[in-house]
C-alpha cells in the first residue's frame, strides 16, 4: 500500500440523540499513497469487522444528590438506562484520478480495504434501594439493545463488503484534501447506514417497550413487553414505518434483547 497518511476525525453525525439514548460514531480514515490502481478490488479478505462484547455497567445513585455525569431525570422518573452504539471505520483507498481547476481539485479514489469496529456501551442508573420491578424494567432496556447488537456484526460486514471497490469522488482546495473528502464521505455513509440498520430500530423498540409497560408502572412482565415491542416494530418496518429494519426474531433458546436508553417511572410496583 506504500506510505499512508492517517486522518482521524471524531464525529457525531449519526447520533439520533433522543432523550433515551446517546449514540456515537467515530470515523477513522486511511488515505493510501498517490498512484493509480491496476485492477479492481474483489477480495473479501480486505474487509475486517471487529465486534467487542457489550460493555454493561450498573451504577447506583442518591436521588437527592445524583452525580454530575448521570443523565438528568424528568419529573416522576426514578431510573434511566443510557446506551451508546458506536461505529469506527478505517478505510484505505487508492487515488485513481485527479482533475485540477482554478477552483481547486476533484479527486476520484477506489476503496481498497475497510476495517469496521463496532461497540455497544450500556450504563444502567438505579436509585439506592430501588425495588425489583424498577430494576427489572431497566434491565429490559439492556436486553433490547443487546438483541440488536447480536446481529450487528453481520450488518457491518455487509456494508463494509459493499464498500469495497467503490469509486468515490471528492472536492477540495487541493488534491490531497479532495481525496480525503472522498474517503471521509465513504466512512460517513458506511457508519450512517449501520446506525440506520441497527441503532434506529433498537430505539423504536425501546420507545414501544416504555409505552407497553408505562415506564415500568404496570404489571406486565418485562419479557412479554419486549416480545410485544419487537413484534410491533417488525410490523411497522414491514409497513414502511420510521424504523426501517425489522427487529430480530426472538428465539426461545436465545433470551437476548437490547435497547438504547429508557426510563422508569418512580412508582413501579
């Protein structure tokens, strides 16, 4: 690949930032040395996907003096679960064309390799001496997120493989910045598509779960509420609703479930 230049760009463009979730996307780009590719890229070995296990933390707090790093509770709320779906991408590309003009440069690159790392972080915030119903409700949010994350590696691999060999054009004041723009936009698209396929439907299931349980106030069992929320989201997706990717099918032998951030009311039984 020759001498390459790394460009590290912290970004938050795919952060739905609903009250129930914080989502982060970090795109890291690798620009290969200048040169013209001799043949198209077709090897799947040029795709690497790394999926780390979910990082789940449970923290307790004094409701009268919550810590500064805790998401604020709204009136009537007693607990909150915060989740972070993250996509980090390293893309290598070869510059195959450069067109200079008085306005700058347009560079065309071909993607030669993609490395995508996905993570999920979950923090469950529970009040000191919280009751079992409250704890169970918040754990349901964790289950929902983890369910979607269980299928996330296949999504990331498909998107990364689809990116291989693509030609991307970018503009800049000079040809180096134009090529960097082309690769940056490729990384943005990949991680954006990943969030749409994984984080967005997870968020919708979380909303439905809170609606079905009335934020933990009614007596429905959490497993049943999760099942109903997943089925409703799949129905919405099939009908072209806001969550475009159906929820994973719940298998009896796989009690996995996961979700972005959810909240529990103060008077759960």
